C-alpha cells in the first residue's frame, strides 16, 4: 500500500516530536563539544549576512551562529525543538515550524547550515534541493554528518558489537538516524543535488563511543586541551573522525 505524500509528511512531524524526547533527555558534553567544533570550522567562511539553519535542537548551536550573522532563520519540523530554542531569546533569529522539504521562503540566504541533519530525513535529495533553491548564487551550504568510518565505529566492528560500519546502532535508532555516511556516500548526495564541494574534512578524531566520551568529558578526564588536540588530529585523519563536514556552493547549471 502506497502512502500519499501529505500523509508521509504528517507522519514525519509526529516522528520528529518522538525524537525530541531522546534529545531532550540527552545532556551530552560530547554533543556540545561537537557543535562548538562545527561553528569553529565554518566561522572563517562567515562574513555577516543572512543564514538558514536546518534544525535547531535546543538552540545551543543556533546561539553560536547568531553571534556571527546579521540574521538567522531556523526551520524545524518539531515544535518542541523550536520552543526550546526560543527560550534563548536571540534577537536576530526567526523560527519557522515546517519540514525542511516544505519550507519555501520569499528570501534567499548567504548560508545554509545542515549540521547533523541528512542522517535523519526521509530522503536527503528534496532537502538538499530546497537548500539550493533558497541559497544566493554565491551562497554556501555547510553540511555535517556522522562518519561511518569513525575510529570508534571501526573499533566496535572489531569487537563484534556491530556487523557493518554502516549498520545503525541502538543509539542511532534512538536519535532518529536513518543512514550513516562515509565520504563517498556524502559526495554522491551533494553532487546529485547540484552542489560543488569546495572544502571537506573531519571533525574530531573519535576514539570511543558517545557514552564513553560523555563520561570522560563530564568527569574532567578529557579536558578542552584534549578536545582541541583531537580536533587537530581529525584535520589530518578525516576518515577516523566522528563527523564529516563539507563546504559547498551551488554548481553552475
């Protein structure tokens, strides 16, 4: 039985509200550190202007981006995430409750941020098509996705905890992940959506699983100097990082 598009999109909003519960209960030091590293990586490309953030979670990264832009719009399919982010009272941020695929502003942006988004959506191509449509001709798309080849995932494979590097773990499923990317898979999706990648790399060499990093950061065993070191190591060994990033511009027709 085929589900019509409107029914599928309605079910997607319900799914996002369910995922919110997992993130709302997840006070992760490692997640916070990764968001800071994402902004640290994209900051050299930002020259003021207007940006669109796809998904806001609790608004922590929204606040970091808003400091670097004149205007930031946020679109999120979960009203719960938007309500959480609004609590930060950011004066130059506007919020839109919509699925990414349905967002159709009468405005074009200098930047679109899709940080830890593509692994969640039903189909990345309509989301990337929307991003391309709302970007200025010289605009930039920033994409960050979990990395299938992270050192922690390779370790789990050799320990027999997962059967395949692209297998979805219980933690992935809990947080609403639908796929895991490697660089080939990511580049294929970006190229298929009409984007040219101008820079790409890894974010933080990931030595252990999320819950282990949370524990080590939380108790002070891993300090900021260690995170900075793992970030710099990740620039040398992107395929071992916890996440991959790409900086893209719309390709000429």
